[in-house]
């Protein structure tokens, strides 16, 4: 046999598999189904190591499940709308569609080099009209259900990307998830999806997702942010109107010393007295552009101002001032809060800074009433009239009951989750299929006119309104309802909408009449295993859950949740060099290694080195294509799977890659040597020799361990170790003529097939097999083979170990004692002495106490 030529055999098998339709999803089959899915990539043009890791993990699972006898759906597609295409158009004059499809072609070729068992017949690209036609159709389902609406709101504006963003797309520092720009606030009329209608379900159903990482479930629960509390009304002096507040601490209502409205609150101008008007207006102007994050940050000073208006505490009748302040958000709760500085941290700071009184109404067990900071824990109610002495937890209910009786309040549940802002003022996205008519209002584009396609004769400047808004011939249409002149909506949808349903489309990807057929989608859903990055813990995963529930309520699918199991893979990190003085990253080519130190080749300065997520700016990336060229896909796959458990970060290490290449070469030689030496006919012996028995045990131990690793938490790293152990066992016991050796070689190859599919297939054929190894059955454990028939027994004389003997594994206590007594070791050490006692530990040792 020739030497192992990775790239050559990989190309050959990839072509053969394609031709024989190996990866085509079985349609009509009684086999149980398994849906294995990777988060689809954005077609940036080049595959990076993060992609490679993601897709290799899913591929091993898909291949394993096929060998186990499942019919597997393992599709791939492209999350193809989005700003980079538009930026390429602005910078390089390439139309977004052309740029995107070029990238798709290039990346598809790269993916195919990895030997992924993907059914390319089901490929989708979200930017193609035969996909976004159904995105628009689904949008109209939301619209029809009253779940898509327009409203004017203070929204997040990304000044770099020149578009609005959803709350989920602004990070905890108030920066855009994409451009990194500090987000601004703007008052704009925008499209929203009513995700808040599903807040309770999205929260409760998290309990069903036992196959998800706990961390992701917790992050979603926090984002949805359920608060249980009360709604209380504070009358305004000299007005019929009341200020409604939402509070999670009704038990502190006797400690209210002021009320605060969000500056944007409609009552603000009404409560403002004429002498305060100028100041209040100036203040509102000042904070209009401030981002939500800055407004609510605990560490920033809270700014507020008195309106001159006075409210009454409904419980005490006390008069309290009405203020406006930046830390009260108009979009949360009722947009107004009751200020309890003694028991709320933000209120405490605000009261100190603005000279407002602080009144203690909850005390700890110590009875301490002097405060240096807010006392926010539960305690006993004081200064609270008939509620004095109650514990604050009971106090909450008591206060709510009282307010309900008196008619100025009630219990209320509040979610932090807000409706999903989905309109974008950009070109390269799915057009929102509605028409604005002066007489009919907002009219959906009739189904027969879908898709509303993106025009191609557009100009990109990156400034001002969306390019679509400037295209008169596209914008001006006649109203589908009355026929009068009307205008198209020019906003496009957030690309997260495209990815909120692609997993449904894969189940019936080529359907031209509907988004997906009911029996097909119900047959394949849910996704049994979803694999992707943890950066989507909230965004994509929350949106997809929401979409699934709405689509279910429209009768289009029968599942409650889209993804049964979720694996969030760790990052791929590269060795990074950094100059500690300048903070600059240095490319590896510019680093010299001497005496355990790394120095900058040009300046001679000593560099720090560490592992960090691969990125262009840190010069620590490893190009997957270079690795594939040098070693082949099988080695790259083995390295990725072996080096770290899938959910942990993985440190790229060239020596480790080399190690896996050597391992595959060892397997290659093992099989080659077997082929050269195997007899023409294998005879089945009457009984197996000890060596054969040991080898069989090694074979079935490998089956058992690898099956468990692949079934359970996908511990691919330990599975690869087991493959290595089995190959060592085959190297140690070269009983080529034995049927056990044949079993060993074949088992090794089948167990290896999900990990290194090409070499396994090549060697399988070298053995003389004709069918594909990927169509074989996953081997079963023979429990008998695992049995050990001899064990090593330790012999001790008065507690001192003197030697060991081999004994039958099934010997009982008295047989063990006899065997030990008769052994040469015992005879030698006991000679002439009397055995006072024999202690037998079955399976381990016999200890003779001699006197
Ligand atoms: C009085 C009070 C007393 C409060 C106390 C807390 C502690 P979560 O858990 O986030 O729901 N709040 C209500 N609406 C607000 C808004 N629009 N902007 C800013 N803050 C708002 O927190 C609810 C609490 O946040 C409410 O309970 C209210 O302050 C404040 F010892 O009411 B609390
Ligand atoms: Zn009309």
C-alpha cells in the first residue's frame, strides 16, 4: 500500500460521496429522525477557525447518528443579508448581491473541503428572493395577528451604521453589537414585533430546555426580567390626573419622599409650574440624546430637577414633590417611580445629591435606623401606621391588599423585555412588505405580489436615508386596496428575522408554494442538536424561540420550542504576542525566540505571550485553508476534537496538530501491515488465547467508551483518546491471522469514521469492502468480551506485600486463600511459621498474619 496522502484521498472521497448522494436526507424512511444543525454563517468570504470548530462538531454528531441508524437532517445555508455587503458596495462599488454570492461560492468550496456530511440540496441563502419571499409572508402573519406594529419611540441609533438597533443589539456598555459605536437615542417611527406578548411563555418554557447550558437559560431569564410588584396611583395636587408608578417594594410606601417622572412622560408638562418651565425644558433637551445605559448606570451621578408639581402619598395624604430625572426610563413600567431613598440605592444617591428627605420604614433585626447607604434587605416595617411590626415580605401583600381595597393600586407583574424593534434604514435586508396609503393606512402587500424584491438600480452613499427611500419608481405604487397613489415602506427587516426561521425552512427548503409543509416541518422539528456560539445566548436564540411560538399559534408547526439540545462551543484561541510597553500586538513572523524569551525582531524588546481569541487585529489567527493544505481535513478535525471538550476554549497548537497527523499515519500503517500479512482465509479457533481475549476486551472497551462519549456530553476529546488506546492495543498484539484482529481493525475504522471520515473510508475500501463505511452500523458492545477472566492477586505476609499471582477472576474467598497459600511466594515467606490469620479481600489481596 502507498503512503497516506491526505489531500488526494479527501478530494477523491468528497467527489465520490457527492456523486453517490451519500449526504442526501432520506425522505421516506421508518428510521427515527435526528436533526443536527450548526448556526449558519454570515458569508464574509472566508472560513475562520471558529466556523471550522462549529461545523466539525455538528458533523461528528450527524455522522455518528447515521451510523446508529437514524435518518439525519444536516443542512447548511447563509445568513446573507447585512451591512458588510452594503459597505463593500460603498467602498468598492460591487453590488451587494454580487459580493454576497461570490463570498457564498468561495466559502461553500471551503466548507466542502472539510468533508462535512451536509445535504447541499437544502441550502438556503436568506438574501435570495425564493427565501425572503417567505420571510415577508411570515411577517404578514405577524401583522395579521396584531404582532407587528409601528410606533414612535425613543430608539437606539447607531451613528456609524446609520440605522436603528434592537435593545438586544446594544451591549451592556451601550455600544452597538456590530459597529461598536456608542448608541444614541432618537425619536423615530419604527416597526416592532410584539415579543412582550410571549414574555411569560418564553420565561416558563425555559424550564423545558434541560438540554441547554444552564448559563444560557439564566441569561435569557434575566433578559426577560420578570418583576413581581404593584401598581400604585399618586394623586396630583390641583389636577384630576394621577401618577401611576410600578414598584417591586410596595412595603416601603410609607418611606416615599418624592415622585419622579421620566422626562418624556406625558404628565411632565402638565405638572410643571410656570416658574419651573424654562428649567425643565432645558433639562429635557439636555438628556434627550443620552443613552439608556448611561441613564441607568449605578455609578453615574443621577441628574434630576423639580417640576414644581406636588403629589399626595395615597397612604398618608402627605404632600411630596414631583421631579423628573434621567434614571427613570419612559419605556419601563409606567415611566414613573415612587422615590424611597432609605431603601433603594439609586434613590438614596439621588436624594443625597438633590437634598431630598430620607425616611426609614424598614429596619433590620438590630433595629439600626442610622443609614450611610440604602438598607435594601427585608426587615420589619416601622413608621408605617397600622402596618408597623409586620415583616416586609408579608408587608408587600398587606399593602397591595389595602391599596386594592381603597382603589388606588393593585398587584402587577412587569417584564424588562421590550418589543423587538425590527426596522432598519438600510438596503441589504428583507423589504417590509407593506404599502402606506393616505386613505387606507398601512396595507399589506397581497400574497400574490410577494416577494417585494430589492431593486438593483440603487446608489450607495452610506449617508442619509436608506437607498430605497431615494428610488421614486420603487417607492411610488398604487394602493392594493383602493388603487390610489401610495408609497412602499422603505425600511428593511433586522437580519435576525431571517435567522429566526431558517431551521424551519430546511425541512422543506425547495417548496415554492408555502414556506414549509406542515407534515414535513412536524416530522423534522425539533432540532435535536443545535451547535453554535454563545454570543447568541440572547439575540438569535430568544428570537427563534419567539418565532417558533408565533408560527405554532398560527397553526404552521406543532412544536413549542425549536431547539431541544444546545451546545455552545468554546472559542478558538491563538498564540498572541504583545509588547507590554506599547500595548501593540506583534505578528508571529516578527517574533524571535531566544533563551525562553520572545523578542520583537525589529526592536529587540521583550514581548508578552498568551492565548486569546483569534482575530485579525491581534495577528494570532490560523488560516484553516493552510492547515487543510498541509495536513488535510481529517487531521484538522482530529486536532479540534481531541484538544479540548467542545464547550471549552481551544488553544491552537501546531505541535498538537502534528501529533494528530502522526496518529492518522499510525492507523494507516497498522491497516497496511494487516493487509500485507492477513491470511487468505481466517479460521475461527475453538478457544481464544489470552492475547486474543485481551485484544477483544480492548475492542469492546473502545466501543463502550466512545459510544458513551458521543451519546452523553459529546466528550470528543476522551473518545479520541480511546481510539488511540485501541490502535495501541492492535499494535501490541499483532495476531493477524485471528478473527479478533479483523474485528479490531474494522471496529477501529468504523469508530474513527465520524471523526476522520476520509481516511476511514479509504482504509475501509483497502480492506476489500465495497460499500461506504458511512453506511455501516455502529458496533455494539459484547458484554462477554469485557469480562476479565484472570486477575492479579497481591500476597502480603503480615501486611507486607511480597508478590502477586494470577488467579481466576471468579474464584471465591476460600479458593483465593487456597491459591495464595499454595503459591511459591507464600511458601517462601511463611516457611516454618504459623499462620495466625488469613485476611482475604476478594479481587485484591490475601494477607497472612504470621507469628
Ligand atoms: C420603590 C422602591 C423602593 C423600589 C425600594 C425599589 C426599592 P425591577 O426589579 O427592575 O423591575 N422603577 C420602576 N419603574 C422604573 C423606570 N421606568 N425607570 C427606572 N426605575 C424604575 O425594579 C423595579 C423598581 O425599579 C421599582 O421599585 C422602582 O423603584 C424602579 F426600596 O419602587 B422601586
Ligand atoms: Zn388605499
